[in-house]
């Protein structure tokens, strides 16, 4: 029984960290710009396809270092796209009604899906994980896939990197200041537009990186962009819109509830995520943690 | 004639459709103290924000040392020696007093060494021992003093204080008046002070503008002000 529970926990944490990887950039951008980027999943998918394309052109197999390196490259590439999207789309969305933001970023998602279909086709593709991540090891009697360890480590690493950036680096402190009070930041000679651009570039970079890291976790198809952010939306709503730590904790909470729910009621896999989401919204509609990136 | 430090020339200011300032002109000479008196809603804050380019839409000319800054973005004006302390204080609650002060160092002009947090805090006895406190842990009075200290950190040429005495206990207002005189003597900064508290304003400045319904209705020395007191009273009474 204890081991069953441990196995469920490992499952939950893997799901949670995959979800957090998707949610991190999304919640950061919301916290600073108050833009909920519907296209986030699309750019994540783009990162995954970049890794797929690189792997295919290199003969299908990547080493662990190569896989990591190309995930970072995918992140950097998508970050550059973020700058373009900022200039072409997001700058026009400052201060407009949420409905326009929703429509604009949804249109952007459709555009990305179209581009992916055009380049890689509408069918499914598979990315093989690097050899060291295939298989599993025994921890006592429970089986832990290496890929789970990788995803959990990546999620924790992204949390620590973001937390360090926001709380200990000087550009990060400016990002926080702008998130809280852009007007006062301006009076302290902060170029708020530039901070917005930096935040968008980081948010998109995180999407691309997450796409790379999670590429071998599932089959790739052009619908992935829309699907992948549903759970992330859940995590940032429960965590408190705009809070990075909140999204991290919420992802773990939702992961545990969903995994244990599925263990107890195996006939309805996945439904407990929504039950937990609804329950959280009833109990704490503002989320676990305030409303800023900072707390 | 040399140009004044700051000159606002024939400025109109708007918030969306509402026309707040009407042909306002105002000058502040280097190292002088100028009071801007007026009732709530007279346009004091709007004028302060217009000078920084931070909020209202402004039509007209604004000159800093004779050069036009009317089309310069607000964050650049803030780095040109104009330091606005807004009436609602706007202390960052999530970081310490020291970090609040340190954040303003970036607004120092080129070639000017900003005050360190310790130096800025030392100007005001009320901030002693508070450097490690978080912004949200401060009382209203402490926040106001911190906001003024933060405004001084970049060693501005012109400090714009928007109703710093609002909501403060009389004893703190007295202290602040004494501190302001000392700080101005030390730093050589000019002061543009928007106030309703006439005695505080008199203590801190040498000349007066009175604004009403977005128009300048009086301009002169405190002696002129006293000579016209009867006429001006209706622009000041609450």
C-alpha cells in the first residue's frame, strides 16, 4: 500500500512538473503585463517541433547533452519569436479590453498551428528520448522512469532559476517593480516598455524550452498547442494568477489530487483535476498565493 | 537672460475628454523653492505629472534648462534630474526600505553620484533603524518620509513634492519642514511643492503660485501673497 502511494506520488510529481514547465512563462507574463497569452501552448509546441526537426535531421537519436542543448536552442529561438510577437501584436494590446487580448492571442495560436501543419504536416510525429532517459530504475519495489526524474528536475530547476531572477538579479527586481507599479517605476527612470519586452522574451523562451524538454514525453501533433495549456491554466488559476511560486505549488496540489483520485476511482481518469480546480475556486477564488509574480 | 531651471509655457493638459489645465505657465529657477497652492482638484497633481510626462496628455512647451522636454518619454525625464514624489507615496511594499531607496539610484543624471540608501535615510531621523523593514510594515508617516527620501536619492536638480503633509500628524509636519530646509541647503536642489498647508509651504519655499480650476491665478513672493491674502483666500479655503 505504501509503495502504491509512493508510485502515485511520483506520477503526480511528473505531471505537476510538466504542467509547471508550461505554466511558468504563462503566469510570469500575466503577472507583469496582465496578458493571458492563449498562444502560449502554440509556441511551446513550436519548441517541441524544433527539437523533433533537429533530431530527425541528425538521424533520429540525440544524446542527453544534445537533447538538452537543442531544448535550450528551441527556447532561444522561440524567445526571439517572442520579441517579434511583442512588436507586431502585444504592443497593440496594452491597456485594451481582455476580450481583444483573448481574440488576438487565440488568433495567434491558430496561426502557429497553421504554420506547424504547413511545415510538418497534420499527422503525428514521435521524438525519441535520449537513450539514458529510456527505461526506469527500481526504488525499492517502485519503478521510477528516468524520464520522470528528468522532467521533475527540469521543473524544479526552472522554479529556482525564475525565483533567483525575480528576487536576486537587478533586472528581475525591476520586473517585479513594474509588475506592482509600472507608473512609479517610470518615475524612477525605468523604461517600462523595455521591461515588458524582456518579460515577453523570457515567457516565450520558457515556452520553447518546455516544448523541447517535454517533446519526448508525448506524440507531437498540431493540436498539442491547445491541449497543453488547459492544465497550465488550471495551475495558474489555482496558484493565483501571476504568481510563479503559486503555479508551482498548485501544479503539485492538482497533480496529487488527480493522481490519487484516479487511483481510487480508476473509471474516471483525469476528472479529478477539474473537480479540484472547481473546489479551489469555490474555497479560494484568488488562488493559493496573492496576485503578483512576487509573492 | 539665462533660462530658468524649469519653464512650463502655456500648457494645456487633458485626461481623455476632460480639459484639466488651461494655458498654465510657471518657472522655477535653480536652487529655489516654489510653492504651488490650490484646493483639491485645482490641478496641482496634474501639473506635477505633466512636467514629468507621466499621465495626462499635454499640449504646450516644457523646458528644462532651456531645452524642450515636452516630447521626451517620462522615464527619460525622470533621469534628467526631475524627481517627482507622488501624493499617494507609492512605496514598493514587497522590498525593504533600503531596496526602495536603492531602486531610485538609477534615476541619477549622468556623472552624478546618487545617494546610498544609508545616506538618504540619514537625512531623516524618522527613517533611522528602518532600512531592513519591508515597505508594507511602515506607518503612513514613515512611508511619506521614505517617499521623500527616495525622491532625493538621485540628487535631483528639481524635487517635485505633491502634498507631502497630507494625512500626517502636525508634529511630523513640523519635523519635515525643518528637514526640508536642511536638505535643500545641503543638496542645492530646487523645490516645487504642491500643498494645501500654507504654513508648511511658506516654511519650505520663497515664492508662490496659486492654481484654481486649472488656471494660475496668482504668482509672486510670499510678501506679495500676504498683500493679496484677502483676494486669494477663496482659492485656498476647503
